[in-house]
């Protein structure tokens, strides 16, 4: 038998557990991060909570006597110790106290979906893309970043070093999106609750002849349903009233927010990540770093490497130490990015912190990303999951980002216009509810050029009912 040498090219994608953890930690609100730290302390003996705590981010990881990830962890390195010792009992007590006060453990939506993904007989490339899509989901199961953003070469860490064409990348991502959408809970990995309801309807075998009408009902007619205008709705979606009754009964069996069943209820107890208040005419700024334990690496645990000759034990100590260092670095990076974000928001939106929502200026995530020297998707992950305590209440960070519109005073933000719309409706003393056209007219009189359809869009975003519901 002759010997032969064959060359072949193989394209492979790689998303490491470290990358997944970075994506997850960046997006986690404070309460969920506390739970994540709790799990890490329980599982990793290399982590400990020191006796004193310095809240400065610069000192969070700098004082840890560790080399870089690529350095040697052998027993001849600086991680070893000439002193034989026992674990620091006080450090263990502090860790136990944090665990007792941390939020109870529950399976997250991300963990559930990744575990489900790993049960499928799919290629390595498909699995890695699936993990990327799952890491992009919010607590309700919806995409934080649209798929077009994930497809962008600038953002896509996994795909940008491959030779795939844009169409091939798109095909792979959409294939995995379709697979994840049909996992339990059905309807995740969608851009909105309306899309999720339609995915659920198809999964539960809604007859194909009714799908277009049902989709029309979800997208366009729900306000009329709330106003009990069933004959109009049936005509609009081209079905009889008996079929509409069937649709409405079927609709009640679906879940508009499929991921919520995996949420621990922590959204009812929001802990702001940033606190920005005006005190004696000056803006004071605090972060949530003080609410996190100051994790360090246990020197006693590292020193055990010198006390054993067992190779597997040494490997275990090395791996746990490395994992602990990576977690500390990632928390440090998250806190620093939050600090940068808060500083920039104070600079760009100082009028809001002093005067309220109507003073919000136009500001985009891209502008902030440039200031922070990070990618726009990093700002998006921070904005979609973080809260700020202000003199005007606790608000989501994303509320401080707003597109611009022309007005007689120059440029007005979308958020400010929405606040003015709310004020117009609150101050309306007429017997009839103001229509969207009348609201547009009032705004035009105030020097804000706006179309009726734009008012309709903003009113819906404010969760304000139409005149059908508010009364004619």
C-alpha cells in the first residue's frame, strides 16, 4: 500500500467559553451579575473575598499577583509558595456571607437554550453561531442586536476571519435563528413580541390558509380588538366573525414574552447600575461597583500546587486560577465601561439630569461608542440592560439615547417629543380624546414639524391607547 499526502482547506469558527462569558457579563444587570459571582464562588476555590475592600476599579484586579493568561502556571512559577498553609478561614467566612445574601440560583434562559443547543446533531460551525445568537437575547428572549448587526464584519468576531461570503454568513445565521425559534420556549430569537406570536402560531400548526390573516391581526388590529370593534377587524383581515373568534381564543394560548418564564423576577427589584443626582447645584455620580464583592485570588489555594506532586491536581489548580483571573478581569472591564458610559452621559445629557425628560438632547449609541473607544454593540449591550437612578426616577440607560428632529429651536430629541406628547394628552380638557392628527397640529404650533404617523408611532411607544380606547 502506497503512502500519500493530501492537503485540504477547512473553514472553522470559534467562540470560546471566555468570549461567551464576556458577552454575557457585559449585558447582565447588577442583580444577575451578583448571582453569576455567587455561582463562581461556589464552584471555584481559587476565588476569595478579602478582608478589606477598595472600591476603585483600578485596584480591582491590579493587585493580584498573577501573570498573563499565556504565562506558565508550573510549580516553578511565582504562583507557588514556600509556605505551607491552610485556607484563610476569614476569607471563607466572607465568601459564605456573600453567598447567603446573594440571589438564589435559577436556570437562566441563556443556560437553558445553550444546553438545548448542545443536544442537537449539528456541525461545530452551526453550534458556535447558535451560541452567539443565544448570547444576544434579552430576558424576554428577544434579540438585543438585530441580525444585521451581528452580520456586520466590524462587529462579528466569529465570522470576520473566515472566507465566507456575506450571503453564506447570512444563510448560516438565519438557519440557526430558525432552529432556536423552535426550541422550548418557542418564539425566542425574534425582534419583537409580534414576530414571536406569529412564530408560535406556526409552531402550533395554525393552518396555512389562515396565517396571513392571523399575522395581519397581530401586526395591525389589536387596538381595534381592545375597542371591541370585531366586525371591523374581521373585515380588515378578510375572515368571518366566527374565524376571528377562533383567532382570539388561539391568541390567548400564546406567550408574547417567551423568555419571561426563565426570569427569576428580579426585574421587579431593579438595582440601578448608575446613580446620577444633582446635589447643591453639582452633579454627583456613583456606580454599582460598591455592591459587588472585591474578588481576589486565594494565595493559599495557589500554594497547594507546591504541596502535591499529582499532575492532575496541579492542572486543576492552574485551570481554576486561570478561570478566576479571567472572571475578575471581565468584571473589571464591565465596571470600567460603565464608568466611561456614565461620564459621557453626564457630559452629553447634563440638561436632563437638571431639568428632566423634556431636556434630553439627541444622542446616538454610535456617538457614545466613539467617545468610549468601543464598538457600538458594546454600548448597545450596556444600554439595553442597565438602569440609572436620577432625580427624575429610575430610568433605563437606553432612554438617554434619542434620534433628532428639527424644531423651531433647532434640534429636538425623539425622547423630548414623546414627553411633550404625553404632556399634551395629560393636559387635554376637551370632552373628546385628541386624535393623533390633532396632537401633530399642536406640536407643529410649538415649532416641531411632525407627521401624524410619527405621532402614532411615538404614542404606541408610550403605551398610550388610541382614540378607539380613550374614547371619541
